[in-house]
């Protein structure tokens, strides 16, 4: 009997798209937004306004209203995206989401006016006289910096108003093309089928080399079909970011991204130095994998090929849930109970299907203190680890909700947003390794090292690619062929001689490149991976009381920068030695993997 995989329920957020509760939330958002704008106009909350001493009561009123509006906007946005991300053909949800965008743009413009006003406020006086200010001290200190990087109020309002028809529109085009378009694929011994990009990705994990190669070829052809549109989108987005970055006084898009990530250039440099030093180690893993597959070097379509003795193990959805719950319980009953709740209350959308967004993600719904987890579950070991990863994001949200953080206190940088997900994935990997015999250990190490290689080598190739696009986009647009060449050069620089065939269109399929609000949506994953490994090592060394301290850390990720939070655990993120220590865990696993390959290779 074929198991029916669950779709997530959205009724606990709102009963339906046509429900009175949803319509009331929409109207309340519009009404409260209009009221806020009128108040700011009346009280002359503009960047040009002359400072007149601390205005504590006005500050508290504005802060509370922004927090309330962000909660409502996030709930409405998450609810609508819950439909769109699982069914790109839902025209009603698409239309409602489109209606929401100009409103969130207005909110963004008002927020920037608020930041500019805060930049002129006497911060220490506010902190001394307002408990609410003290609770939002980190937000206020960052606001003082951000205020220095704002255009005029009119220019910021225009940028926000144009965003839905500029960068966001290009981003939506990329997502729609990826989720809506399919390829016809004919495989030996199988009927011709219409397949999505997500399904082609799953097929590249097949035991058959012929199937993997055919799926990769179909993926390239599918992406090539719309390459002109993808190139137009990425050129427009990077051009917009470059222009806004310059006008806001940032030295570069990377400098702005580092501020958003709450880390210094020194921390990024230390991490990337440690990673570059270890590229040869990860290339050894890739060469060992090639030997197992009977090849000298790997083509791209073999990167996710299974390495196992016998047929790779497949997991039903029920098995995956049970394994995750058992692994989580070995660390914390609280974590396991939370994961059980996500399953029981229908927060997961599990099966791949036409119209569904590629990949996996987790989104928060603060108004009801819930999360939603999207997967494209195919029953592989990777899917098992991905489930644990996304549940880590949901648990992070849970810790923030438990601590009753406001939206402005919960604004977690990407570098720290990946901490809980990597930590939970590490729990799952270690639990699987602890129970595995040597043949199972080989398969688990393969999956773990594949993920590690993606986070260390492939992520750095994406960083190099994006840096190159930003640099060249200052002069002119890049053609699709130039983008392909830049992608292949970045992959060659990181994968080196371990890879014989590259993916020239990886820039077309990765939605991370298509955001005006999140430049360099890559290195934070490496940061989160290695930071999470470092924390897990501390847990193994001193487990007593760790879970409580760790939960507190998760509840504080919007209350301080990464370096300050790390110091609570005795970690210096600007010291290359810390990153080397985390990478040594992966290096030991490579050595273990090489021994097992030597023993079991056909």
C-alpha cells in the first residue's frame, strides 16, 4: 500500500481565503498601517526633522505599533505563501499576495522613516527612561547605524514602492519558472513522464548512473529553456542592489550583507580561510566517492549518487518521523515533544508535486506561535537529515515564541538562523552513526560528507560567483553565457580537480541569488554549519545544563551580534582556530569514509 504523504494545514492560521477572520486581518492591517502613517505625518517623523530631545512616549507608541503590524503582516504573508509555495497555480492566493505587497512596501518605507528618526534620538536617554527601549536595546543600537545608510525619506519611499514591480517581481518570475515548468523524461525501462525540477533532483540520487545522467541532462535543458529570463532577472536584481547600496553609502553589497548578518569582515575572513585550507580534504572525499563509483573524477550528476553496499535504504514518512523523534529525545525531551507537535498538528507539507516550490524551508507564524515546514520528501537519507534540519528552524522559532520576543527582538541574522537547524541535523547524523554497522556507516558518512562538502566547497563557489556578478554588474549586464562561465570558474576554483563536469546553470535554479533584501545568501550557511558543529562539540564535552543554555541562546539571537552571543560559550568567531576546530570533525569523517570505501568499493 502506497503511503499518502501529508500536506500542511493552514486553518489554524486562518479558516480560509474567503473567511471573515482572514478578511478582518487584511482590513485591520490596512487600517493600522494608515493610522500609523497618519501619526508619523502628524508628529513629523522624518529624517529631516530637527532633534528635540528624547521623546519617550512617542518612541514607545511607534515601537509597539510597528511590532503589531509586523506580526499581522507576517501572519498574512505566511498564510498566503503557504498556498503559493505548494501550488503555484492558485490564482486567488497569488492575487491576494500581490495585493499584500504594496502594503508591506508602505510598512517598509515607514520603518525606514522610523529608523532615520531614531538615528537622531539621544539613545542613552531613551535607554535610561524606557523599559521598552532597554528590551529593544540591540535593535536601537543597530538602528543608529542603519540611519546613517538611508537615502532621503522620499527616495526610500520610492524604493519601497517600486520593489514589488522591480526586484520582487523578478524574484517571483524566477520562482514561477522553476516551479511551474516541467520536462518530459524518458528513462530505460520506464514510461515517459512529465517531471518537475524537484523530481529531477531526486532522480539524480538514483542508483543507476544512466538515470542520474539523464536527469541531469533534462535539468540542464529545462533551465536552458528559460535562461534568457533567468539572466534578465539576476541582472536586474544585482543592478538594483548595487545602485541602492551605493546611494545608501555602503562600500559594497558585501559590507551591507555583513552588517545584516551581524558579523565582521574579520569573522568572515577567518571562516573562509579555515574552509579554503580544508578544500583538499573535501576533494579527497570526492575522489574516494569517484573510486567507489568506478570513476577517476566525478561529473556533477554523481555528486548526489548513493554510496552504499547493496541498495540504498529508503525511508517511509512514518519511519523518518520515528527516527527523528528518537534522535531528538536522546538530546532533549523538550525538543522531541516539539517535533511530535509539528507532526500531530499538520505543520509539514511533505510530497513533491507540480506547482510546488523546490527545496525545503521553514517559516514562522508569530500570531499563532506556530511554524510551517516545507519538504520535497523522496525517502532518501538526505530527506531524513533535511527533516531534522527544518525542524531545527521550527524549534528556534518556538524558543523565540516561548521567550515572548517581539518581531523587532526576533530579527535573527542568517548566520545565527542556521544554528538550530545545523545542530538538529548533527543530532540526527550522530544518532544514525551510533547505531550503524559498517555498511550503514558508509551510507551515513556519504550523506553527511555530501552535505558538508556543499556547505564548505559549494557554498564558497556560490560566494565567488555572486561576488563576481556584483563586481561586473557595476559596468554592464552579463549575458547568460558569461553567467555560465562565471559559475563554472567558481566551481573549478573550489572543487578543483575532483570534479570533471560542472553545472553551468546552477545560478538559474538557486532562488538565493534572486533577492534584493538578502545579498550573499550563501556564506551564512557555512557559518551556521560550523558554528552549530562547534556548539555540538561543547555539548558533547559538557552536556550538563547545556540544553537550557542553548535554548536561551536561541531565544536571544535577535538581541545581540554573533560575536557577543558566541562569547557566552567561550567562542571567538574572529579566531581562525575556532573554525579549524569545527572543520576537524569533518576531516575525521573523511578519513573514516576513505577506509570504508577502500574496504567496500566494488
